[in-house]
């Protein structure tokens, strides 16, 4: 490398470092988020837990800054309550809040599922089936928190198939709260039907059977409301 090239290299390299560091930090936060969320869903971190950024950092071998970014994301999703001069707190959705969330999901997902059925892409269908398989494996291993989170990701993947970003974004604000409500329900039956419901939905989408897909999603969410709240939709 000649001297001119060496000078040029030395000038360019420092400018790239902040970008590389930011990308690395984002990767670490993206990896930490499901681990923390799974712990919440498994109630290893419960509504009564007295935790701090420091204690979570020790629990997950993560830096305080990364923990803070994860908690901020969970706060935006209304999973964690953050208040100045207070410890973070896990939210506890009231029954009426859960009912309203599921009502909003039915209205949103009936539109999204219709759009997803219009052009069912084989790769997207394969990804949905992979989520179902992963869900089954987590359940078999007793990793119920991860299974609940994956069941939510199934619906978010369907939303991505629909190709409507605003509706998918709105659904993304509802799914985490639903997962929290499922996790905090004392009855195991609140989510033991999910695998079969998801498998039937995928088959309908693959056939581009709009009527069946809408009916199955509507029934799936109605069943979930029944199991969580003991009422019909």
C-alpha cells in the first residue's frame, strides 16, 4: 500500500467505526430482547419482581445500556412500565384491556389474512410452518415463554405476507400485550390449542381460501378470548 493510499485508508477507517459499533450494539439488543421477553412470559421476571437494570444485566450477562434499550422497547409495547425514579415494573393487563386488544386484533387480522391469501408465497408459507415447528419444540421442552412469543410471531409473519405496513405495524403493537395476557393466565389451556389453530390457518392461506382463512383466524381469536376471559367474542 503506497503512502497516499495509507493516508486515505487511515482517514476512512475511523469514520466507519461508529457505524460498525452501532450495528454490533443493535445485534446484541436484538438478541437480548427475546431472552428478556421469554423470562417475563415464563414469569421468571413477574409483576411482583423487584428488578433493576443492573440486576437484569447480571441475570443476562449484558451491559446496562443494552438492558435499558430492551426495557425501552418493552415499554413501548406496554409490557414494562417505566417511570422516573421508580424501578421498572411488569405490566398486568386488566381483563377489559385484554378484551379490547383482542377485539382490535380481530378487526385488523381479518383484513390482513384476506390480503395474505391473495398472493401466498411458498417461502412465506414455509416460514410460517417453521414457526409452528419451533413452537412445538419449545412446548415439548417446557419453554412455554418462548412458545408464547413464537405464537405471536406467527401472526406478525402473516401480517408481513399481507404487504400492508401500517396494519402490520398496528398489529405489532397488540401482539406482545396478548402474549403477556396469555402468560399471566393461570390456565395452561389458554394456549394448548394454538398449534392446531395455526396449522389450519396456514393450510387455508396456502390454498388461497379467503373465507376459510378469515373464519379460522376469527375463531382462533374468539377461542383465545374465551380461554383468557371466560366469555364469548
